[in-house]
């Protein structure tokens, strides 16, 4: 049973020929004049590939394919995604390589002696970051039967409360002003929660209050409540820059980087992991989980196996979550209506994230 620790500070060619007018009835029939063939336009002569630009008075320069330097983080070869599985038209459907199963983990059964703080981040919007955070929290709360706090750290008044299907009571601003209440029973009257045991604290009850959420509010709210929850998950906004995100990253035992199954999104995640290493968070990057959501096994947009192989040296593991109608944005996410394979992926995500977070003191 969880016991909180003591408080500590075609060019198509076009053109037609007009037909001859009908002959008059009273005129004798005349043989048709011979048609003159119009000369066909000649295509412009292209220099052979070996020829280059010829300037009068100078020898021709050898031909070279034009090339422009590509930024390393924008080069598809960085993530090994230059070959994308595609279908051939007018042929039989091309078989696809099955998506590899997620890494097995017993993280949901590991004991938690001190509270763990986990942050869900994304390099841009629309990568199902909030959805992945809800899946992880719900799977952990159901498996462990312990309170799990999902703290909104997005200053744009996101869709967390809508996706959870509950109404806000207090916000992080209110909890920061109140301070540590001393017991979870007192917090029960201030923080919304659902039947699965997921407690949800929004950045604000209004868009203006959410916009005012900053580093100090985050710190004060976290100090007031974190010791009462064995697992605290922060659902952050897009990007990693800024004082607020720097504070969130520095206070995290593990990160989850949500990404879409697209070339640009995976490249952005690859670059973010390198950036974490460059600013001194190499150990945290190695404890990070990359969650690729909305994966369609029948029609993959990228080579997921190659992407996972390229990302593996930079993070702990890559988790894929299949496409599911219940995960579509815009409404309440009902965990019980998810497909069995989606629930398995949610459990895989929660187990691997907790295992990574518990790998450090």
C-alpha cells in the first residue's frame, strides 16, 4: 500500500486540324486536295549528361549533378528513413513486414519507494502527446490501484480535461497558493479524478489562467502535492525550450517523447534526443521512451523498424501504439472501448516508462 514519505522541501501535344467544309450540291465532286503534312515540332536538344556549361572562348566544364548542403537534422538518412515501404499500382498488394512487438517490461509490478515524476513532451502539436499521457496514467492506475496524478503543464489551455471527461475543480495556481495540505484526503476536494484513480490538475480554469502558468507556479504546485502521489505525470506543451520546460525536464525521472509515424516527426525526435545530450541530459535521454502513435500496420508511412533501429542508441526504447478510433482527437477517451491491441500497447508504454523512472534513485 502506498504511504507518502514525510514532507521534504503531359505535354501532351495539342492542336487539331479543321475538316473541309461540305461540298455544295450543285458543284461537281472534286477529288480532295493532297494534304500537306505539317512539320512536327522538334523537342529542344538537351546536352548529354556528360556535357557541362559551354562558355565561348573556354573549354566546357564537366557536368555535375546540382547539390545543396542539407542540415544534418533534416537529412532523412539521419534516421535511416530514405526507403519508405510503398504499394505498387496496378499490381497485387505488396506484403509488409509486421511491426515488431513492443519491449516487454515488468515496470507495472515494481515497488515505488519514493515518488516518480514523468514528463510527456512533443516537438510539435498534433502528435498525440496528451493521448499518450492519458493512456499511460490509466494503465498504471488500473494495474497498481494507486493514485496517479496527471498534471497539465501546457500553457495553451489544451484538451486534457475534455479528453479525460471530467470537469476541473482547482487549478495549479490554486494549489500553488494553498501549499501542501498535509493529506490526500484534503486534496480530494480540490483535484478532479475519474473512476480509474487518475487525478487531473489543469494549468488553469480559464485560458487566461493557463497562459499565466509558468516556472514558479509549476514548482510551487509540485512541491505542494507530489509527495502524495507515487506517480506524477506532466503533460507538457510542444517543444523543449523556455524556462518552464527546462524546469520540467530537470525534475523528471523519465521522459516520453511522443511522435507521429511521419518522416518529419521522427527526425524532430531524433534531433531532440541529440539536443538533450548536448545540454547535459545524456542520462535522461537514455531513460527516455519514444512513443509512436497512430501506427497503421497495413499502410505504414515510414519504415518503423528502421526508425526504431536508428533511435535505439539514443533512448531507452521505442513503443508503437496502433491506430484506434477511440484515440482520435476531439472527445472523451474511453479506455474500455479501446481495441485489445491498443490496451496492450498502453500497458507496454506504462510498464516501460515506470521501469525507466525507477532505474534511478
